[in-house]
């Protein structure tokens, strides 16, 4: 396994390239986990990272560490170190996971934002629980392009990717889209009459979701189901997902709020969305903010047709009953948290509906339909590892030295898990043949001329966004749009004006709902 970092844009080992490894954190199928590092060294709930300044300070393109880790909001352009953090939430579970025959670490990956807006991996820290409850045993791996160091670095990246694969399926995909939307659907069916304007607005965004969630409970997330058989988290998969639900906040699923929380954007009232990306070549963020703003404009236009002032929201008994059920029953264990909207103003209603439509359409599309493209090739996104990284001086290290390539292949999941995982990604990445896309719905859904005009405006806005996405993907200056693997970022391509045949694998477009 030599020259991992010399993959060219046309070859078939681009997945080994460090730039591609980092780019997928911005434009892959889990682009919502990476965040700006706020303090160095990173601190966990019970321990401080073992990463030292000397591990990274010679790999910062001539800058000093103090220049790139700045907490002042006035120094936007100097926020240069990022972290993919799969440490704290995993550590309590690692011992139980490894007792089932897999080899898992909790991980932290630090990356540096280069002047061309690409990310350069700096260091990977892999941790196991120590002898006492509050101690850890950590190893630090640095980038290398040749020899033994390159092979060990590639192994470390595989373990990080396995962490990210489980987080993607259990949290970004299942929890943050399928699961959290379900109480909204149930409350809408129970509390909003079919003639209520908000029911009509939301109806296409709930298509098939309850059905697909029921299938998931029978096949995917059930005990002994496909996710338990494939992901390294095994039988604690749903326990882990439930634990991270404790951190969930609906208001933080609004894209601008999410970007601000992760410090991938700063507040800027001059921008339509109210935020400005830290760097423009963040494909999920750049495309997502335009989709978000188009949805919000449409929702605002729609709501102002039916709600003339805040009192009309406050005294809408159906809306108040709907919101009360969502908060107190659907998400009842979070009923007393202070971040819930009061639902007494038009702006609160608009923000709620925009966030809900965003989750059901664009957010789900961004984390679901690219699974076969990226996870369908297991070396690129292994879902578990069968071996720990060998330590020098051990028999395992000697085995590794004899044939690093074989050691890497043996570290990947077994044939059954890989085959099952590939089949799953292919099924989940297919668009249904009767899919209805964002900005598209039957013309007879309303007889209100003003609403039809506003919806046409929404459709037109999405078509303009499509053109911008095509232009961005063709811009060689935006290196994260395609990357070494030459895979243009299309997961947030609306597909509103798409004339390609609908349905199937590789179809383009943002479906209105979580239908698969």
C-alpha cells in the first residue's frame, strides 16, 4: 500500500486520497457532522485529547497554531482547523461493542482549511476505554504518503469512516429525518382538518413516510435487523441513536441554525438566509442555503395569504392543538425544554414549517440518495472493522508488515456484511417511480389563484438554483464540488425542471418527502 496521497482525478484509487477523505465530510452523505474546532487540544466530557501542538504545527501551510485557532467572531477568515468528532458519544459504548467481535475505536479527526478551500487531514486520534471508567487509551496517527506510516494512516482513516458510517445511518439519517418527523405527521393527521391550509401545505411532504418507517422497524432497525448485522455498533445501534436523541433540538435543524452551531457560518443580515458560510466551497452548505431560502420564501408567501397578523396564528385552534400534540405527546420527553417555539406569531409558524419541509425534503435527500455512490464501495466507507491497528513489536504488527494490503482487506467487514450493505445502499438510493419532487405537485391541489402564483414563483426559484448548481459543479476553482473522485455534488439538485426519466438508481432531484 504505497503512495496513498498521490491519487489522480481520473484513477480508481481516488478514495485513498486524503483530499477525497476530507472532501466527503463536506460533500458526501454525512456532511452535517464536521464542525469548526473551538479550542485546542479538543476536550471531551471526561478527558482531554492527547493530540499535541507538535503533531500538527508543521502541517499548517506555514501558519502557526495560534493563528488558526481563534475564537473571536471578528476573525472569521482565521477559523482554519475543523474536527470530525466521534469521540464522546461513542466512548461509553465502545467496550460493549468490542465484546461482540468487532474492533472499534472512538475517534477525533482534525483538518486544516487550506487557502484553496480544500481540507487537509492533520491528525487522527483513536481511543479505547482505559482501566478505569474515566480514563482512555489513545493513539495518534499522522498523515504519511509512503511506507509503513502510509499504511497505518490508511487504517486509521478506515476506522474513522466506520465511525462516520454508523453515525450517518443511526443519527443523521434515521434519527434526524425519519424518526423526528413522525410525530409531526401523526399530529397533522389528528389535529388539522384536510381543508386547513397548513394541512394542504404539508400533505405532499408526508407522502409514504409512515409506511417506510414501518418497514424500517421490521427490517432495518429491529433487533437482529440489517443495521445490527452490518454496522459496527451491532445490537446497541438503536440504544446509541436513542441516546443522541437527548441532544436533539428541532430549532437547530433549521439549516442556518445548524451551520451557526457548527461554526460553518456566521450571522450576516445582508444575506437572504441571515448567515454567511465560513468558506463558499462547502457544497452541502452552499446549495442547502439556497434551497432553504427558497422553501422559506414559499412558506412565507403561503402563510401570509391565510394569516394576516400574529393573532390569527395565536387563535387558530387547530394550529395550537397541532403544536401542543407535537410538543407534549409526540416529543413529550422534551416538552419542558425552553427551545420550543411558543407558536404565537407568523414568524414562528413560518420557521417551524420551513424547518419541517427542509427536513422531509432536502435534508433527507442529502443524506440518503448518495449512499450507493459512496457507501456502495466498502473500502471507501467501511461500516465496521474486524481488526485493531497493530502496535509495533507485536505478532499482529509482524503480520501487517508481511502484507499490508492483505491486512487492510482482512480488516474490512466479511463478505456477507459487505454484500448485505451494498444491497442496502442500492435499495435506499433509488427514487420511486411515482416520486414527486420539491416544487412539483398536481395543479388541482388548490383553487386559490394567489397561492398558485406563489407556488409558480417557488418552482421558478428552484429552477434558477438548478442552474447555479450546474455552474458550480463546472467551476474548477470550487475543488470540493467534484474532488479527486470526479463525483459532482448533486444531492441537493432540485430536479424541478429535470426531463430525465423519473425513478431508479442515480435519479436526480429532491423528493418532497421521506419516501424511502
